[in-house]
């Protein structure tokens, strides 16, 4: 059986362009696989928001993150990359963080250069650790992995703090330290992306946020254009949480109308049916497994 890190490495090698929707629960990751996407990525913000009900300000701990990612990774056959925030401490902590995520079955991790406690990359008030400290963290991550295919994705938030020149300097240093992919967050322009592609010399991943809706920070850039300037992957960390929040808001609003009027509303255009949920979550396969494993053969003579 091909490991998840190997699957992701093969995508990096063989695919012209990779789209990784952001996932945060069993429904979202199974929907990504069912839709035909070849890989997915956890969103640290979405995990923190959905699991803990708090903003992405570094409250979620390592164990919470790893345990949830383990459940997600084993529920699908496509490789999943995880958001490991700042690595949960100094380079020694990063070493153990990588070991835990690798044991959880994910294909690789984002490791970012924010100070701790970190915050969502598109929030104001960010700060970054020194370049030297982050280089040590990347070296620790590379040393820790037991499988050389496990992907270390170096995320930099330096654009908001040091400008594009600082981010370019960091991109070169992170690549030299052994990072397999560079992830500059909150990039502002196409020109910034192109400079980072040229500087890094390793695959570049860009956060396209909502994917199909604009936001105040990184602009929506057409995929053909991103491919043309050398981007290898985009992640869509906010698309599925935003879609779910919108749909749930609409359903709850309608349910309030039902409570007020006393009249039932049948909205198959808004809600999937129970058969769709059962198909998505593999109920039929589970029933077949139950038949196979719980049906007793007749006793031999």
C-alpha cells in the first residue's frame, strides 16, 4: 500500500497543478474525496473554530490538532496535509511535533514562522520569529521525519511584517534548510507570488482562501495565471467552512419560520437526504462488512 506521504510526493512530481480544499471534519474531507480532488489540507483556523468554538489565536493545542488529523487522514484514501501552526515551541518541540503528525498518517505539515501564540494569517497584529530560529525549526522537522517522503511545508507570514523583500530572503533560507514547499501567506499581488516562486526554487503553495469569493487580503487569481507564473498548489482553507456556515444559517432561519407558522417546509434544494449522508459516510460498506463478519457459518458435523 502506498503511503500518504508517497502519494503526495507523486502528486508534486507528476501533477502540473494541485488544488487542496481545506477540510475540518469527516463530512468535509469525504466530500472533497467524493468530488474527485486528489488531496486535501486541514485548516488550522477551521479546526480551531469548529472544534473549540474560538478564533484562530493559538488556543488549540498539539494533541487536539494531531488527534483530529489522525481521524481525518484515516477516513479517506487521498493524502492530507496538516496545519501544525508554529510547531508548538522551539526546534526541539518541532522535532516531537513532526513525529506525532507523521505517526497520525498525514502526508506532511505546514510549519509557520509566526511567534507564539500565533493567529490566523489574514488577521492584523502578526509577528514573526527570527530567520535563524525558523531555519532551525525547519532543520529539526527534516531531522525528525522517519519517512523522507513526509513533506515539510515552510509557511512564512513575513510579508505583513517585513515586506516582500523580507519574505524573499526567508524563502531562500527556508529552501536551503530543507523545506520541500514554500507557503507564503497573505500575499498581496501576482508580482509578489512570482518573486517568491523565483526565489524559493522549490514548489510554491498559495492560499486562495474562499476560492470562489473574494476577500480583502490575497486577491482571487485565475488558476491558469497561477500555473503560468509557477505556482504548484493552491489551498482553499475557508471555502468549505464558509459554504457550510451559509447553508446552516439558511436552514436555521427556515426552521425558525416553521416554529413561528406551524407549517412544515420541505426543502430538498437546501438539504441533502438521509440517503446522501449514508452514501457519503459509507453505511452500505459497513453493512456489507457486518454481514461478512457477524454471520455465523453452520456448525460442522
